[in-house]
């Protein structure tokens, strides 16, 4: 079963890999300069360092991802790694057959995952812990005072790691009058831990919704970034 605690440990290891790769590439590059004597050629220095860094980073990262997925080899783990890495190598359809996906969704117990990961079903405004913003009610998502069936929801998700983890979420649906509604869920304003809401979206989307989380190609994403602590989004 997918574990957020293990995923947090994985992300810390993945971050350390970048530093380890940089320093290891630096020392290997110095060794290559001494052996092949191209220390006066800045282009060769840059190219050799870049190639060594990219190769080592790929090998170390791929090995780390593989260890995590061997230990947590369910569909939700692949969705998390795919979104975290941005790598289509971890698309669900490449690793699970349609019958395996169908069986997983049929047997999926959202409450079991929620309890196992110690996640609440309700989320409140950071500045007022009695002001509820989100509620996960099995077949429905409650956003402020609106209760929206998951079958009517199309959603977008992305995140960035610079200046801390920032998550972007938005939902699109038709209200009772048939009007198209497009709303942002600004996670910076919600009292939550990283990826809690994302996991809940995946669980309820798979079990009760349109199963958009199975493939990145099924929904458009916005990419958030931060400059001097300010958040922006690009299409």
C-alpha cells in the first residue's frame, strides 16, 4: 500500500542525490582533466562535467525510484512518482494491464488508505481553523458550501519544489444551472501537509470520478513557480 511517510523519505533521498551527483561529477571531471589534460579548454570542461552529471544523476535517480516502486508497487505509487518526477516512464498504462487497473479500482478502499496515511477528510483555512474549505465525502467533493459529485469534476494538478513545495490544484465542473465553473484551490491557504490533498484527489477520482489521474494526458496542467516567495502559474 502507498505510504506518504515512505514517499517523504524518498523525496529527501532524491534531493540528496542531486548534491551527491554534483560533487561526484566535480571530482570525476578533475580526474579526467588530469588524465586527458584539457584543463585549458573551457568548452571541454563544461561538456565533460555536464555529461558525467547527467549520466550519474540518471543512474542514481532511476535506482532510487526503482527501489521505492518495488516496495510500494501499487497504482497510486506510480501516479505519485510520475507526477513528482514528471517522467512518462512511470505512466500507469506502461506498468499495469487494463484488467489489473480495473481490479485495483474495484477493490480500492479509500478509507483504508486515508486511515493508513493518517489524513483528515476535512481541511480548513490556515487563519481560521473553523472555516472549512474542502471536505471529501466519498462520492462528492465539498468545496466551501458546494457539494460536487466526483463524476462532474475535471481537475488539474502540479507542484514545484523550489522555495519549498508548492502545490497547484483547480477544479472544473458544471453547477446545477449548467454553468461551467472553474475554481482554483489555493493550497497555501489551507491547513494541510504536503501531498495530503493530492492523495485524496487521486483516491476519490479513481473510485468515484473520471479516473483522470491514471494518465497525465487526460487533463491540462498549469506549472507553478515561485520568485522571491511569490507564486505564479503558467499554462
